[in-house]
């Protein structure tokens, strides 16, 4: 009994370094995707460093939601590939230690990763997304420049939605401008113009959007009248201070709601079938993704033991491949569940059942000394991913 405890402690300690390295590397790669947006905000919108760091912090939970399961799988895979390559597994088998006795430290490690990921998905993701939304609105309302994102419907400003196809931040020229103004009660004004210009007034918190050669459509909801106006130029004044005071309420998306808030919304009843299905999928996703640590970890255990034909450097690519397969199944479940005709529970949990079931099957085969070779298409995909990471590095 004592040698088994020593072996289990040894395996558990060996799992920690590759997990930490993988988590840092993958999270850093995900954060790099935000660099263009951050650079744009610093250069064009003069956003302060503290605001940028806060936005990065708010983004981290969404990244960790996926990098934690990936890192857990890669850690188990690399650890047992190394032990197999250095004949430690052969030595343990020769000493009468079965694969089942090596499983407890893997399960404990994956359960810890599951609990950590669940804390992120249940509390961190909704907090991060909502905080990021509030911070973006705060930045947009402190300077209208930040609210004029190209080719996006910018609705951060209260009661005004702006769309522009191109913004020249040096000359402040606008192209293909669409503005929906709901600041007048009962009246919705839609202004469209091929060109425009952003003008800052003497008061730094008051801006004017001047439109040229456009058209205004005004809809009065009280008497159901519609007015059409053509203009040579037209000014729309925006008082940022007034908008900040009069717009404290923020509409929450489903993934921005806390667990209690989401459950309360579902229990209150959602009339639309598609929206109800989406809410249920978000709820199940908060728990299914954490359990991916356990399912993928069990799959990585036999894969690492039998992958002696692959080089050690391929272990990382092998982990990426199977997580991409997991994410593909998860995305397919989302697509099928959005219609409301596919059970949300099955859509969110089926990838775990598939990966966990495959891991249990491979473990039983390996324990009986009947390993299953990976299909050639899988091996080719692994080497392709490995080559992609080499070219990037």
C-alpha cells in the first residue's frame, strides 16, 4: 500500500508543472487576440493604461473557461507520454502495478481542475462579461470617439445607435453614416447620409455629428405618422454628460447573468421557445464545460500511455486536437439547440459523454494489453497542428 501512495504522490506532482506552463501559454495566446483592439483604443481613443488593464482582467475569465480544461488534458497527456517514453510505465507494470492503480491521482487532479473551472464559469464569466460591458460603455461615454467603431452598430450611448462604415480619426470624417435617435419621447428619427464629420464643441463633453446630403425618417408612435426630410447638411448634438446621468440601466445578455439571476429568469417563464432553449443551454454550459476537465483527463490518460509512437513534442498538439474535437461537438450542440428542437441538456453534455466514454474504452483496452492505434487521419492532423505552432513560434 505504501509504494502505491508514493507513486500516486509522484504522479500528482508531475502533473502540476505542465499544467501551469500550458495554462500560462494558452491564456497568453488567447490574450494576444485582443492586442489589435487594445492597440486601437490606445492609439485612436487615448484610453488610459488602467482602463486597458481592467478590460484585460475582465476578459480573463472567458479565456480561462476554455484554457483550464485544455491545460488539464495536456498536462495528463504530457506526463504519461513522458513516463511511457522513459519506460516508467513498463517498470510499474513489471512491478505488478495495474493501470487502474495509477488512475486515482489523475482523477483527483482533474476533479480539482473541474472545481476551479466551475468557479470560473459560474461566477467569473458572467462577472467578467458584465464588467467588460460596463467599462466599454464608460469609455464610450467619456469620449464619443470610442463609440464610433467601424462597421458596428454602436449602442453604448443612451437612446442613440450609430453605424459608420469608415472613420478617419485624424480628420474626423465619417462615411456611410446611420443614426437612430430615440431621445425625443414617442419619436424615433433615423438619419442616413453618405458622408459626415465629427465636430468637438468648446465644451469637451458636447459633440456634433454633421451629416451631408442625407435623409431623415421620423416615426411618431403617438399618432403613427411618418415624416421624410431631405437635407443638405444636418447637425446632431450629443451631450455626453447628460447621457451619463440618464442611463444607469444596462440590459444583460444571457451569459452576463449570474447563476441565481439565470435560474430565476428560467423559472419565471420565457414565452419564446428559442430564447428559453438558449437560456437552458447557457445554464447547462456553466456546468458541462467544467466537467470537460474530467472527461478529457480520463481520455488523455490512456492516450498518453499508448502514444509511444509519437514524439514527446506531439503531446501538446494531440491535446489541442482532441480539445478542438470537443469544442466542435459543443458548437454543433449549440447550433442544434438554438432551434429549440434539440434538448439543451444533450447538446451541452454530449461532448463530455463522447470524450469520457472514449477514454474509459481506451483505458479498459490498455489495461488488458490491447491498445488501440490512433487512426492515420488523427495522426496527420496532430502533426499538422504541431507544424502550425512551429511556424507561428
